[in-house]
């Protein structure tokens, strides 16, 4: 494990943040989360593209060039000595006496490289249970912003009610999970909500859509209501950390146990990082 703050590598448990850091005072910043397989970060370019987009949307000037960020990530992976890792990094608007308007200071980059969570085959066979939750977030969820209070509260609500995850719904249309995108299969066609401003444009989501097209699985990115969702043949969530995880129940609706499309997509997804044998 290793961390990085203000131009240097530090231990993950060493104190780092000044009190007047806008990340923890305002959530004024953006972040990325990248999975490392066998020492190599997967979809690094896509994550850096999204980072640049998120930063531009909140008028944040990145403190380092793209190649410098790439260098810090690779150096962090090396120093962590981890092969299966998760790189979390965030960029905040910087350190200045607390005031809502932008200070004229350099943005702050921080990062941790930690062991990746590995999900067992058993966990993947079981899948997860989800509840539906009204989406109370703001109108710009395509920005990977540090402000995650509604996500945190909804995830906690799900856990307290005995579910694994909450799926945000707006006016009966499904959007995404608290930290994942959502897909379903009906009559052999793969469905997922469109990449509007109201969801994060997940990198795993895009990779899964690419896999589906390659396997000639028909794909529809379209608005999906909760009735359609509950009556689907298969459903799953996607994210960098969880990859593709089946949903076994949507509130009191139990989904079928056979998941041929989900399984095909999961094995196709693994080709992105599995070494040829
Ligand atoms: N949606 C939300 C709200 C997320 O926080 C995340 C990831 O953290 C995702 C979707 C999945 O995105 P990705 O596949 O790029 O990890």
C-alpha cells in the first residue's frame, strides 16, 4: 500500500490534509478509481479522458500534465508492490481559507494504491440484491465529483434494509446504482439506460457494450422503467471494482437463475485483462 499527497509518496496512514483543503470542506474536486491487473492499470486512457472532462466541467485546472499523472500512477503501483490493486486518486481545488468562491491556488492531487477487492466465484454466482431508491442527486451526475452524500446515504439505506445495493430511479425510470451502472437482458437483447447527464458514463459500462457488439448481442441504450426492470430475464451492475455482478433480486422480485448473456459478457470482459493461456 502507498499514498501520494502534495508531490510526494507517503504512507497511507500518515496525516496529510491541511484543515483548509477544499476537498474535505466542500467536496470541491473530482476523482477516478482504476483497477490494476497483474501490475497494469486497465483502461488508463479512458479514465484520464474522463478525469479531464470532469475537471473541465467544474472549471478545475489540473495540477499536473497527463503524462505526469500517468507517471505518478505507475510509480505508485511500483512502490505498492501490488499486482492486483486499486488506484484511487482525486484532485481538489486546493488549500485556501474557507470561502465558496474559487481561490487562486494550485489544485491538489492525492492518491492511494491499495489491494483490490477480489470477489469469489461463489459471490458472483449468488449475485446481489437491490432496492429501488428515488434519485435525489443533482443534474450533473456524469461528472465524477467528490460530492457523494446521496450515494452514501442511499447505499447505507440499502444495507440497513437488508439489500446489497440501491438503484436510483427518477419518475419511474431506472438510472444507475450508488457506485455502478445497471444493465438488463430481455429476450436476448441487452438494455442499459442512455449515457445522459444523469448517470456516470462508466468505463466498465462502455467496455460491456463493446463486448456485446462484438458478440452480436443486440444492444439498446434506452430509458427503462421499473416494471420492465423487474420483469427482465437477467440483470447486472458494472463498475471498475465489481466488474460485472449479477442481480438476483429487485426488491421482492426474484430473477431467473440462468444468466446466459451475463455469463458470456463476463467471460468476454475478462479478455481485457486476462493473459492468454
Ligand atoms: N456510476 C456511479 C455513480 C459510480 O460511482 C461508478 C463508479 O464508481 C460507476 C457508475 C461505474 O463507473 P466505472 O465503470 O467507470 O467504474
